[in-house]
């Protein structure tokens, strides 16, 4: 094996016999070193990412249903036409996905920023507070979903009991047709704000003190210092937080599925694109249509990613 | 030139990876290990306890994978779609997945095997369940659990409100539920499944008892007949008017059962096979006061469903079919069927019902209710189609609509149109 790693500039006095048998291979390996070392990773990407996406793309052009091993017909873009004109399930799901992502992102970034600023300066008991804030982050989303489902149970849940003590009547929470989506948003915000805190805190810690001091000497108020000094300097980090969290929020599945089950509830109250696509393949066995929805979803995510990175570059200039 | 070598290398690595993957042990032709996938159920708990017995007598090793109902479905979907051979014996729902699996040829043909063994006594299985596990004249599964819908009720609450007997008709049920709810603040008169798809099976007995069905003899959708509209209005209305406060429209049996066993409801219609949840002191607060009665009669009489809820089949891609059959031979055999029945799981063999020992352990009123249901029962509890999950969502819509206060009749009309379109698509 060491022969493979022998540099090409090796002295010609090297033992003759072993070189003879390995030289062709070793020369070849040397010439293609970067490809050789990258090969496992490339194979991994090919097998686990490119192939599935390509296969999904192919399925989306067929009428595959029941079993993917069954015969299916190539039907061109018929599925895309059907899905994009479906105002019953598809477009409401798109709207819910956008609404869910927009709302949770807004609150997570605003709350995350506020908490990060609070934690920025050292204080007594800081360590404990940080641990407490990070706790939701380390819990499994499905477990979190189950926990909140119990808390928000309209009949035997704790939330309504607490409300009862302060004289407010029981609320339907997850059970309500209109309150279910906001309730799942709340759960998502509860769970993922700590991640935003973590990212922003890292960004804040790396900022140098000088601009702050300069602003202070110039008589800027603390709000002015935040608005005109801290925030612009922190912007690249904020964009990263939005990017990471935004893509994740678009793809949220576990919390929604754990709290409302298949189809996002009986009225599809929390059915986002991801939940919809899952139902299409696992409940309806409509693999063609499901693949179509997933490909469209994939394109949406790529679009959002592109828009955000483009904005980030614009800010960098 | 350079590009070609990249592809060559990647292919070599992929090939190496897949070859290593094949090297795993277990399974394979004639392997001594039988891989059995079972659902979370009292039946499964019982069978696990006696597995060592089977392993000793057969010399085989049984590997059990146990999953919840939904996870089980998903697992089958993924593995059977991939043509995986690492499932040998599969516990499945004949009415939910039977047609789909049959159509996709996922289940091995067991016709020869069941007939070749006289001690297995295939003729002992009830005709209805056998029909559900037969696809295109081939036996593809053996029914192990049957289910009938019964009325669960609270004896103490009935007595307190002055009723001496559980309701015999649906009208009486409504009246008693209303009175008990008025007499006991915080207790609902009635609870049942409310989830759009989950409720369909338990709603079916109401539908049949009002004289309706999902589909008529000619295969047309019939969920907007006068009878069906009345059934939707009754079931949804009862839950809306006398159900728990802030009622969720996502409840399956576990949520509805929890409300009943926490003492928060007087009446509950559910499958009898789940009765242990209400009589087991570790799960229920109403052990001493729970009673069982036959499904109340509607305008068309008392017509609960009587269905084979679970069966055992063999994966057609399995390379260990003979040993898989040995497991089924034992687990669905006469001896185990009687043991299960005695332990509270209603079986599909006629002999266990005829045997007094088979019903001795049941609460007396439940055994009586079971007898009535088995006699009058209807053999299905959901539309018998290939894409059952989708059909359930369609015919379940009027249930949730009615619970949330919408008009049952107009919702049933909409659902019927959608259901007819679904049936037409499936017939294509």
C-alpha cells in the first residue's frame, strides 16, 4: 500500500522487483491521486443523492402507482399539469409551507437575536441559563411532538388546566381546525429558537469591540449602537442563520406528523408539502404524483437557497 | 481519458460496496432463521411468550420485529416495493392491504400448503375471513384475529341516571347519553373515533344499522343515500352534541379509548378486540364499572361489522417460504388459536367459538355481545378497494364535517361524487 503513496520523484535505485509489479498501478494511482481519494465520497454522492433524485425525476414522468415494481407508463408532464392545477390539496399545502416557514423564521430570528444579545455579556449563572436554553434543541422532534400533544390535549392536557386556574376557558389547541397550525408553529419556535441563539451568539462573540467603543464615544445610544453597528456587522451571520433554519423549516415533517398524524389532520390543517408528498406515497401509493410534488418542492428549496445566498453575496460587497 | 478513469474507479467502489453488503448472514434459502414482522397487539404479546416452545419443537429460530400499525404499513411499503427478501412472515390487515398486496403479487400462494396438511384443518376457518384472505382464488393469508364492534359503557353512570339496562337501539343510546351528560358535568355522554380515516371502520356499523353501505351491489358509490345521510348525521351529531368538549377530529382508538378509560365518557363504540385496554387495571380507571353490550339497533336492526382484522401471510420474495409456512402452521394452528381466544383475542376458527373454554375468560356481557355480533355481522368495515387509505379519507369526510357542525347531507353528496370518481379511476 505504501507504494501507492510513494512520490513520483522517487529515486531510481528503489528495489526493482516490487516496483515492476506495482509500478503500473502506482503510476496510475499517482497520476489520478485526487480522483482516487475523492472516489469514495463521489460514489457516496452518486449512489445516495444523484441516483435517488434522478429516479424521483423519472418517476414523476410516469403514472407509477400501487407498486414501483409494477409496470408504469411514461406520461410526460401530465402529473405536473395535474399537480399545478390542484387547488384542493397542492396549493393549500404550498401556502401552509410558506406561511409556516415565514412565521417561525420571523419569530425564531427575532427571539434568537434578543436572547443572544442577553447572553452576550457575561453574568452570574450564565452557564446554567445557557444549558437551559439549549435543552429543547437536543430533544428529538418526535418526542417533542408527543410531549406537546399531551400538554395541549383539549380534555386532559396541562395547558388547559393552567388556563383554567387563571380563569380562561379551555382552548382546542392542536384539535382546532384553525388553531392547529399556529400551535405547531409555536412548538417549532420553542424547539428551534435555541439553534438561532447558538449561531448568533457565535457571531456576536467574534465581533471586535472597537466599533462599539467608537460608537459609544460618539454618544450613540444602545439602540443606535445595535441598529447601526452590531446588526450590520452581524448581518452575514444572521443570513446564515436564516438560510439554515429556513431550509429546515421548509422541510419540517417530524413535529407536524407527530402532533397531527397522517394527512396533517382530518381537515389537512397542518399539511405542508412534505406531509402531502409523504401521504401520496405511503397512504395512496401514488408514486408518480408524489414524485412530482417532491420535484417541485426540491425546485422551490433550491430557488429559496439561491435567493438567500444571492442576497448574502450582495451584502458582502 | 481522465474522465473514463473516474467513472471506472467509482464503479469499482460501488461494486465493492454492494458485494460487501451481500455478505451479511441470516435469511436465505432454507435458513433456520424465520423473520416475522408483527404488529403491536395483544395477540403478538401472547405469541411471543410461547415462541421458545415453537423454536424447541421445530429447531428454527424466530426473529420478531414488532411495530405500530402505521409504521408496519410504511415498512411493508418500502420493503415490498424494493422486492426485499428479508421479510418472511408478515402480519397484515386483509381488508386494508389485502387487495393492494394481492394485486402487486407481494403475497405467496399458500393454497397447496394449507390443503396438504390435514391436521391444520383449513376448513375450520370461518368462511367470511377466508374470503378476505383469498385473492383471485388463491389462499394468500391465514386470518388470526377477528373483530366485531360492541358498545362499551359505564354501569355506574347508567345506574346513577336511573337506567337499568344499556341501550338496545340507537335512539335509546342518544337519549341515555344526553341524560348522563346532563347529570355529570365534565363527563361526555358519548365518545368514539373522530379522525377522518380512523373513524370510518367504527362508523360502518352505524351505516349498516341505518340500512346503508359504502358501495352497492353494482359497484356504485352509495354514501349519499338517505340511509347514509342519516347515519352520518347521527354519528357526527352524537359526537358534536354529546361528545367531549373541544373535541379533536384526529382521534383514533388510542385517544378515544383514553377518554373512556379516564372516566370522561359514558358510552363508547369500538372493536371488541381492544377490550383489555378497558379491563386492565394498569391502563384503565374504570375497570370495575365498565360494561359491554351488543351494538344498538338502528332502523335496519343491529348490524355491526364482523371482520378478520389481522392475518399472517408469506412474502412472495422470501427465500425461506417453507420455514415461514411452518411458523404460520403453528401460530395459526388450532392449538394456538384456542390459547389466543382463551387469552381474550377473538379468533377466526369456528372450533374455538364452539369450545366453551374459548369464551370462558371473557366478561360475560362481552361474550354475549360477541355472539350477537358474530351472528348479525357484516363482513367488511371499510370500502373493499385497492387504495383503501384514500377511500377511507373520502368517505370519512362527512363524519368530520358533521362533528364540526356542517350539514351532513350536503357533505355526503360531495363525498359521494368524489368517491364515485375514485371508484371509476380504480376500475380503469
